[in-house]
């Protein structure tokens, strides 16, 4: 059963914040456009982190097979390092950056992952040098993050730091972002793993109980932000609908999270 598919078809007329968006329409009664993150309590962060799916390691092995060298990777918008720790299985060193210090406080320690706070005020030159300089990075990953970036600023930095030839950037999201990344500008040459306008569709699976689903939904940052604005995104009636759709309350089900990936190399 695709739980997320059910959630994704719900009308959701709010501008995207951190987890999920409808992404077809600009009606925005809750103006959260500038919100990049919401500060969850550490307990909520744990619930969210445990309930969300993990990016399969095979995805990073697939990307690693496309770069000739495996010295340095940059995981940008790393959050708590979900993707960074998997990238570290296939690259010697991962520089994992985020504009949110709060997110980095929850980061999963890993001997090959260096977490660095990169506030928006940091200059492009500073950022490039912090990552290792021009032409130094084998793989850049931006997992469920790039839709938040100022792409006019981000892509030139990517082009500077990626190794040329050989380096690639990969961006994936399990949210409904930029119409499943179909409309996301992605000015890189295809490496056969999704390209501008044609993201590769991948599935992630997560086994969960109904209680697990409820915990996950109530831990979503978007639910907290809406609540702050006086909007209850999980009213009793909706939860009853979910319960009916779930069936036997004790049953454990596999949720499928649709994920979209774009990857490419610098056009020379
Ligand atoms: C939805 S989270 C994804 C975190 C992680 N990559 C994952 O997949 O679990 C998006 C992250 O992007 C970060 N972020 C947003 N804008 C950013 C920017 N301009 N530069 C770096 N990180 C940014 C946020 O702070 C947040 O941690």
C-alpha cells in the first residue's frame, strides 16, 4: 500500500516549507516562503528521523560508479547527514554543509564526514575554499534540499568546485518538489541518471505501523508551522479517514515514497 501516495493526493494549498508540498499552484494563505527549517524538539526530531525512509546505499554506489575518483564528496543541505553517511561508504571524505546550525546539532557522527555550518552570509569564495577549492570535488549530493537553494548562486559554485572532467552532481527528493523535479532548472550534461526535465523515478520503502504513521505525520515540520499559523493539518476527521484506509490497526504496512533524481556533469 502506498501510504504516501494517499497523502500526496490530499489537497494542500500551502507554499512548501520543509517536508512536502503540493507544488502546483501559488495560493499561499500561510506565508512560509522564507522558512527553510523549523526547529523541532529533539524528541520530535528523533520521531521524524526514525519514521522517514532512508536513502538506499545502492543509489550512492550507482553514483560512485559514474565518477572516476572517490576522494571528496560534498553533501549540501545535509540536515542530520542522512545522505552524507551513505556517501561516506563510497567516498573517502564527505564535507557535509548546512545553513542551519540546529540541523547540524542532530547530525549523525561519522569518521569520514566533516559537518560544517555555512550560513547564507558566507561568501561564494569562502564556501568554495572551505569545500576544497576549484576542481576538487568528485560528487556533489543535494538530498531533498535543492528546491530551497538560490540556484543562480548555487549552480556557479557547483561548476567551480566539481572536478572537470569527472565530477558529477546528483540531486534527489522524496517530496513533491518542483513538480517532481520536472521543472527544476538543472543545467548539467546527462550522465544517464535523470536529466533536466526528465528526472529518474525511484522508490524508497519504509515498513511502518499505523501508530508510526501518525507519529511521523505529527512530527512533520510543515504540520508544526501550520499549527503556529492556527491551521490544523491533521484534524480528527482526516485521521479517521487514514485509519479506515489503513484497515486492521495492528497491521504493519510498507509505505512507498516516490523519489526523483537528477544527475549530471559540467558541460565543457
Ligand atoms: C529537507 S532537509 C534535507 C536534509 C538532508 N539532506 C536529508 O535528506 O535528510 C533540507 C536541508 O537543506 C538546508 N538548506 C536550505 N537552504 C540551504 C542552503 N542555501 N544551503 C545549504 N543548506 C540549505 C536546510 O537547513 C535543511 O537542513
